[in-house]
C-alpha cells in the first residue's frame, strides 16, 4: 500500500522540486539579465578604454559577464558588498590578461588608423552642450588615445580614476593593490598624460 | 606645493594655484601638505575655487560614456547568453590532449633523433695536415724527377742532328 502510494507521490514531488528550481533559476537569470543590462555599457566602456580595440573589447565584455555568471552560480559565492566594483575587478583583470597575451602579438602594437577613428568616434560626446563641453570632449578623445602610452597597470589605475571616478582606496581594493602602489602608478600616469590633462583643465579657461 | 601663493593671494592679487598642482591634487597624487595648502588657498581665492570646481565638470565632459547602439548591446547580450548556455569544456578536456601531444612529440624527437656524427678529433686534423704536407713533398719530388728524367720521344731526331753536327765538328777539328 505504502509502495503503491509512494510511487505516484515521488515523481510529483520531484517534478515540483524541479519546477521550483526552474522557477528560481529563471528568476535568478532574470535578475542577472537585468543587472547585466544595467552594467553592460559601463563594462564595455572600461574594456574599450583598456584595450583600445572595439572587437576585443566586445569579446572581453562577454568574458567578463560569463565569468561573473559562473562565479555567482557557485554555491560558495559569497554575498557581494559592491557588485559593481566586483564586476569592475573582473573586467580589469580580464583586460590585463588580454594585454599580457597581446605582448606576444608583435604585429598589433597599436591601433590601426581606422580603429583610432572608431575610438575617437566612440569617445565623442553624444550631444555636447556648448563650446566648453565640446572642447572637453575633443580633448577627452585625445586623452583616450594617449592612454596607449601608459603601461597596463597605469592605464587600469587612470581609467578607474578618470572614467569611473573611483578613489585611490577603491582602486586599490578593485585591483588588489595597496594605496601606495596605486598612487605610484597614478603619479606616473598623470606625468605621461600631463600635456593632455593640462589642455583639458586649462583649455578654454574662463 | 609651495604655500607662497596663499600669502600672496591674501589680498586677492597674488599667485594662483598652477594647473599642474591642481591636477595632481585632483588625481590624488599630491602629498598631504600640498593638498592642505591647496584647500587653504581655495578657501581664500574665489578664482581658484571656481577653477577647482570646474575640474570635475571638465573631467565629466571628457569622460563621456562610450557611444554604442542599443542593437550592438542587444547582440552582445545574446552572445553572452549563448555562451552561458553552451556547456563549457572541462579543463581536462583541453589540457589532457595538449599534454599527451606534447609528451608524444618529445618521445618521438628523443627516439628518432638522427645519430650524431662522431666528433672530429683534433689529432685527426693534425694528421691530415701532416699527410697533406707529406703528399705535397712527394708530389714535388715526383715532378722534379719527372722533369729530370722525361725526354719526349719527338726530340730524338733533333738530338741526333745535334749529335751528328757535333761529330762532324769533331772530325773537322781533328783534320785541322
């Protein structure tokens, strides 16, 4: 009797559990999708500035969200205090890995002129309001191209400060570096970009 | 950063903060003393204070977000979902074939390595040199002997002429 009763019950319980798991999974995927949509443009921009190559930035952005998904899927994934910063960290490390492997690809030292035009076009402000902003936007494009003069770490540090407005402490936490090291990288980066920064902050001075 | 501009600017007619010093402070690379001096100056100088506030605005204008179309972002999301749904190859599925191929290649190179030529001994070279010298001496000797002994057969009639001539001369001398 028990056996007769248990048999039909067990599959239905399993199905219910499966359905519940599917619902949770779908809900989780929905949340993940919403989060990805919210962060996607920022992460793509970060990768674009780090790698200075639209195609590679696209591929790296995909890698970033795939890694984030896999990390979040793990049962031991701890609750994140700041998911945005966590994602930035994944993005920067992904880009640094790619830049490291690019060092072996001696035939692609710098972006081609056509790519530079794309980068300049992408960096330009959508709707510049007034002369000041247009000037700042154009200098910003120059600044973005000038990032190629920086070492990988200097570029990461400067990008997170200038474009993501992180403090040195936050950059240190994101990159897993102490503040002194971040400051040293930033000092060198600012030194190398001195001309562009001077034009940006002094140009069209009121 | 010198604090001279603080004092000079107290009457609102002195030195302003250089742009480089402002940029250093803005990016957090100025030392604490310089930052303190800057803020002390900003509290007194309206012009520099406005410049300082303008830095954030200009930074923001220069750091406009990367312009991408919604279609591009949608395609990128589709690619990400496709990669999420695609089963990832296990690590061993990638590394085991690579490692196996590397081991097989190494074994093949070691096993079928062509036999190394025996190293040339220096003595052999020396002996060759000696032999060469001997050969040369022998050759010169043979050539010398050949030169000494060789008489082409075509010269015999000519020699006979000379011999006849010399015989005639001898007879004439005898007659005289």
